[in-house]
C-alpha cells in the first residue's frame, strides 16, 4: 500500500491520509479527485501528495474510488492552495473546490420509475391512516417516472423519502442513481479563405455569382486575423454566396477550414484594433524595463502607474507577446468582465485563437472546456475576472492585473480572498513577473512601489499628448440656494450638456447609486420604509414598479403603504441613476439617453449592447454608476458630469477617501480621450476635501501623500494589517454576547501579540438577511501575530459560537468595514 495526502471538500482544516494499493498507483497524479470516506459519508477529495506507507499511529482508511483520469490542476498550484488556505483561514479542500470550475463536481441524480407491478397498488394509494396522498403521486402514475428536479424536491422531505424507499423495497418503483455529466463541446463553424493572395477577379471563366462572392470575400477579409471569413457571414451579405463559394472551392481558389467560434453575444466578432505604428517614448521606456524581466523568468512585481488614456493596454499587449515568445503563458485579470469587453477585443485582435476567456456568461460546460484548454496549454492567454487567478496555467510567464485598485478583486463571501494579492503570490511561487496596472493605484500598492518592494513604471502623459480634461468644481451648498435651480443639476452642468448636444458630442453623467429613489419616507409618521429582512431602506425602481433591497434582494410592490402607520402618503426621497435619466429626458427630450447600471445590464449581452450604442454614437448621454468609470475608451465623450461626488465620503470606512478619489479620477478619465479636449464638472458639498481637490488637479501623488499621512496617524494599512471578526446570527442578544465574550478573550491575548482591538460594535449594516451583525476589528503590524490571535480564538470558541447559534467569520485584509 501507499499513502495519499488528500484535502477533502468539507470543513476540515487538516489534510487527511488514505491508503491505496501500490500496484495500481502508477496512474495516480496530484491534482486528481478521489472519492474517500469521511465519517459515515463519502466525499470528494483532492490528491495532493503520494508517499510510501509509513507507520501510522491510527488506522488509515482506503480510497473508495479515483474520479479522474487526468489531474484537474497542475501540481505546482498545490503550494499556492496551501498558502491561501492558511492565510485566509479556510479549509484547504474547500479552497480547491472554489478554485475549480463549477461544472466539475459530479452530481449524481436520482431517477424514479414506476414498476408495472406497482402501478395498480400506487394508483389506489391513499396514504396511511387517512393521511393525504402525495401530490406528486399523480405525476408518477401518469407518466411512469419522476423528473430528477422533482425528485430533488421530494427528497428533502423525510416522510416522502421514507415512503419511496419502502416502495422501492416492495418492488413498486425503482430508484436508480446516475452521474449526470454536463459537457458541451466548443462550437465551431466553417470558414473560407483565399488560396492565393491575388485572386483572378477578371478571369472570364468565373461566373458572375462567383465573381460577386469573391469580391465580397475580399472585402470581408480586410483586417481579419486569422484571414478567414465564416461562410455564414458571406451568406448573410449575399444569399447566393454559399453556392458560389462552393464552386470556387472546387476550382481551388478558396479553401475551407473549421474554426472555433469566438464571438460576442451578438454573433459578431469583436471590433478589430490594429497595432499602433509607433510606441510613445514613455511606452518605449516602460517596455525597456519590463521586457527584460519577462526574459529572466524571475519574480518581480511591477506597478504600471499610467494616467487615464496613457496607453496601458499597449504595454500589456507587448508584454504578452514577449511572454509568448518565451513559450510561456499569460494570465490577465480584469475587475469585472465588464471591462474585459474592450481589453479582450484588443487581445483578440493581436493574438486571435490562443485566447481563453473565463467570464460569468459561460455555461458550465464551456467553462469546463476552457479549463481543459488552459491545462493542456492550447490557450496561451487567459483573460478573466477575479476567479481566473485559479486558472490552471502550467507555466505562467506573466500575470497582469488591470485596474489593480478595483475592489471587485476582493471576494466578499465564503473564501474572502483578494485576487490582486494572490496574483503577486502566484508570481512569487511560480517565478514569473507580475504587472499591476492602474491610473489610481491602491494606496498599499503604491506604498510598496515607493518603498522599493515593487518596481514603479510610469506613463505620465496621455497618448499623442492629448491634454487631461479640464475639471471644474461646483459647490452644491451654493447652487442649492440658486433660485429656480434644478434639484440634481447645477446651471453650469445643464448648460454644458446642452452645448455638447448641440455640438453632437457625447456626455457621461455619473452617480454611484442605482434606482429611482433610495429612500422612501412616510409623510404622516416620518418613518422610512425598510427591508423586512435588513436594517436598510428600500430603493424605489420606478419603471419596474418595485421597491427593492440592494442587500438581500427583497422586493415589495410599489406604491406601498407605510408599514408603520398604514398611510398611503409615502414620499420618494433621494435619487439614483433612474431618476437622473428621467430628469434628463424631460430636460432634453430630443437627446438619445442610455443608462448603464446593474439594473439595465443584467447580463453581458445587454451590457455590451449599451456600450456598443455609445461607441457607435447612437447615444448622446450615458447615465451610469461606477460601471461607466471602468476602463472604457469612448473617443467622442467630451463632457463628464459628476452629480454628487462626495456621496461615498460619509461611509464609516477608512477607505472612503481612497475610493472617492479613485472613482472621481476614473470617471474624469473618460473625458477627452479622442481628438477633442474634455471637460469635467464635479458637483459636491465638500469642494475642499483632498479626495476631490486632488482628483480635480489629476494629482495622484498629492492625494497619496495626504492619505498616507492620515493612515499613518491612525495606524491603518499600509502601516498595519487588519482582520475583522464578524459575528452573525438570528438572535441579537446572542450575537452581541458572542462578540463581547470574544473581545474579552482577545483583549487578554492582544497584549502578548502586540495587537490593537477596536470594538466590539454592531456592524454599520446591523442586520442583513435576518441576521444580526456585530464585529471586532483587530489591527497589528505583524501578520503572524494576527493569525496567532485567530488561532487561539478558534481553539476556544465562546459558548454561542460553540453552540452554532452565532457564526464567526474571519475576514483577512477586509476591503469593506460595513
Ligand atoms: P489607458 O488604459 O491607459 O487608459 P488605453 O490603453 O485605452 O489607455 O489607450 C488609449 C488609446 O490610445 C487607445 O485607443 C489606444 O489604442 C491608443 N494607443 C495606445 N498606444 C498608442 C500608440 N503608441 N500610438 C497611438 N495610439 C495608441
Ligand atoms: Zn407612516
Ligand atoms: Zn434586505
């Protein structure tokens, strides 16, 4: 026998050892899944290491089954997973389970069929002692089977499960379990290309239809990589093309090939971006530092700090090309697939089919296929959101994190990891350079770059010396008093929008709040209308006629009567993008207005459609939330209006200033990216706040230095590390007591470990999804000490936690204090 180290997909902190016959072990490789016994259950486990059997002080159980014939991830990712499990305090097997694509977990489904002999008995079944007969029985007797979905529902009820098992034993029904496999193959289509570069268009032996098809093909081939056109597309343009192309094929003038479909959801190829003829001097300088590091195949972290529109994408592309030349692969992380739309088009234009995209729009089967292509090295460049940090590249030669400051890199449930931090770690473990890019780097990243931990690369100017947009600040405290003023728009902003419309230029109006009104107040009793399950006001979504909770998704119909006093006079207070859009269409009825927020882009297709309408100048004014601030390059946008810049400054969060500066700078950066200069109008109640004044001056360093001093004074990151202990449960009193008792325990340890405790206190969002929430913040300079404290606390959970009445979650390097 040999021994296997296995991480089970269950809340077990340690890895476990199982035995396996040595004679059959030649096929075993780390990264495969196994079925192993755990207590009385059988669970999935991931094979981490194979060892000769040694003397064990306890009995080693054998592996039940080997589930894979090939590993699902390369063995050199195992140290990466181990580090994540220990740093983020999460069971290793569950880390791996989260890392792998969803479609992988084999699920067995139950099928239930009626046996002929059982038919008579069951048709007359009325339940024991006059009890009701089950509602699903009619379906079973009529159709002879029950669908797996139905069985899943029934199976939750102990009563029905027992009944079905009895029938199975009596021979009335059969219950079979089968593993359901969901695999879709990559889609391909037939494409056509030219055999010779210069086809004989004037050839008199060609029929008119053939000539026409050939001319069309030539036209469609322009700027195409690889140089082939889908036959479908030709047919679409000219219905006779199919037949003509076929006969051209017989004459050996064109060839056919099957190509994997790489398309956006419109069924169109992404736009083609040619390589720029020259790099800017700054780009040259940056690449002169970056490219040799790629050649050295060693770990260095670079921060590419480039102002908006400075051509960071081109740096990514050149660096990627260099990495491919070294025969290594490239991993590109983007904050949300939102942004990827444009970045992916750039990469597709340059690298074509070697690209794999991991995005939320993929079906499980497609995701699974992409995963395998990456594993097998067919996909050389992988682009994806946060979770793509787990993509199974065997030999990564470069990891790029675009917009590295974006908080979307932090996963806020289950395994609370920060993908940008993991990118740096993965680079270190796999010996490859890491390139973090941003116009507004996170404070911690920039701090590392200024202290020499990271290497700083800068693109200080926009491409082609385009000027940064002119920014003007409007003090809302003054405009409020203007007679006859509009509640959302200052006179200056309105006039600029009007001018822009007359010029035929595009405008962006930014407000980081969706919905129509984010507060509904009863005019009679003065109470706000809150979510039934959270301590949060409901937001009105007028066009859908609903009030919804942005935290738990609870919805109520609008109009609503006041839950406190039953009055029907509930007023809409506050405003969101929907209301701003409505106001704009009243003010500018002739303007074409689009809105981009989570309500209008519920899926990738809708999202891309809105972006496309802006690109094609079918939209005059785009209203949106932070979704519009991210990375988009709209050359015709010359005006950006920020409705309420200080909206986020009041948040009880030490990152509020940083986030506000980043948001304002990023949205500002959308203006004037084309030939015409841009204008930005920022409306705010706090015109003197450093987050706003520095964004106004495009002064990242000014902001950085000010914020750094504040962080130092309060000993917040990057001068310390934080862990938040979050307590939640159904019973407010127990949650409070768990937090208080844990804090008491922690206080005794804090001195030994030189840590500071803040709290315990009710969380700013005190109740979400019917759970009360308390938290305790632990601050310290040494990460090991923070972990030592957590270890001690976890070893002796306080009574409400031990009794599982209250859950305690550890959030390491929290991104949000809410
Ligand atoms: P950033 O990501 O830094 O905000 P982008 O990468 O989107 O900026 O670049 C802005 C624009 O400049 C894009 O349209 C890009 O194609 C173009 N661009 C980049 N590099 C060059 C270059 N060397 N010459 C001409 N245009 C360039
Ligand atoms: Zn009321
Ligand atoms: Zn809610």
